[in-house]
C-alpha cells in the first residue's frame, strides 16, 4: 500500500506545499534527503573510543525536581516539564501533553523521578506525539493517559495511528503531514512541522511513519510555543522563524555525542543555540537531556557544556525544573 503524503482532511499552512516526499521504497524522507547510518557506522560508534565514558561513573542528573502541585488544576497558563522531552502545557484551561514518559520502563532507565502519579493526570484535551521512537512514544505512558482520558484527541504524524490502534487505543486520532494544521478548539491552533530526523520502532519499519515538531498557538493570549521534537540542525529553523513569532522554543541539547554520528539527527548545545537564533524566539527551554542516557555523553554533560562554553547565551534560557510550572 502506498503511504499518504498528507492528510486530505487537514489544511496546509504553507503555500504551494503538496505533501511529504516518499522514497522509491515507500518510506518517508527528510526535506533534503536522508543520512541514515550504515551498519558499519553503527559498529564504528559502538566499538570505537569513548572518551566520555569515565564521566558516566555514578552520573547524576543536573535537573532540579519536584512533585507537580495541584495537578488537577489547569487554569494557569504554563509549561510543566515531565523529564526528557515530555511536557504538560496548560493554556486557556486547555491541557496538552507532549511525548510523555511517565510510567517506569525497564528499557529506559530514568535519572530523574516521575513528578506525578500517572493516575492523577486527567482533564487532558490533546496528546501530542512527535515521532515513533520509544523515548517519545512510550507505550505504557500513552495507554495510561488514554485510559484516564478517553476523549483526549491524539495529534501525531502520518502512519502512527496504526501503531496506536494495535495497542487498543480508541481515542480520536488526527494524523498530519508536514505543514498541516490539526482540527482543534478555536482558542488554539496546532500544526505539524518538519524536523531532520527519522523513525523506527522495530527492525524493519525504518521511516515508515512520519516524524516532526509542533507549533502551538494560543490565539487568545497571542502566544506561540514551538516544540522541536528530535532534530538535527537545518534550515527549517530559519523558515519557522520567518513564519511564526515564537515566544518559547523547546529545543533538544542531549544525545549529541559522538558528534560525527549524532549531529545529523540531534542538536547539541551549540546547534541548539543557533536554532534558537534562527527561530528568533524570545526564550528557550533546553530539553532532551538529564533524564535518559541515550548516547556517549553523561546525562549532566549537555547542561555543563551550555553553562561553561556559552555563558553569554544563558539569559535567553528558561531552565526547566521537572514538575514546576514555567509561566507562559
């Protein structure tokens, strides 16, 4: 079956854009082609020298943490970090959850605590899932949220619905291609945007579902929030900076070592700073570090690099404390 290039039920927000490109093998691809790593490159990484290994001994997350207070209240316009790339966003009493990882997972050891009892996470309007990697679409977390919030609408990328339906999830699901706007409550607007990344859950499903980022627009408060998902640095950031007046950008800084292997698909601290400048955002929240150990650098390293090597950039940052509200 030929995969869809877009969702015909959703409008495009970019003029003359016709939909996502597909390879001859009927797989999704990045805006300017792919750089999927070969088996030899993977072996070179895994078997090569790892100069940061010693720093991982007894590594501790640098992230401050607290339990979420009054989790049932969503009347404060705020962003609540959940760890890694997970967030709660409350705006105009609309609750949005992004890429939650809130159920213990033996395959994904956490270096931070889960800041809430998943059973208490209710009154969810939208669940946003950026792409089909296990640290972003966690099966147990998604199932738990959907059982507690059967009317929450899932907003995600093309061909991810099939995965969710296999998990017996019955919530409404909207799949979008890049530059498409979801159908949402009139107070907000959410669109799916490109990233430079890839997708795979199993061995043979590489790039058979789409990956992306989100722009979330609060139409009442005139605030724009950009969630960058997973992405290497690319010219798409400049494009988004020209398309939107972004107030807060959430950008990854972790899983970037070794750079020769990782930087195609993950921004490190330096690339994230440039992405922030390209986006012309007012503030940014570093994410995708401190909770999971996914690459060669220790969990504290991305923040350390940012603080020590780029001190002049620190005033632009809203550092996240897991479980505490960042006012929008």
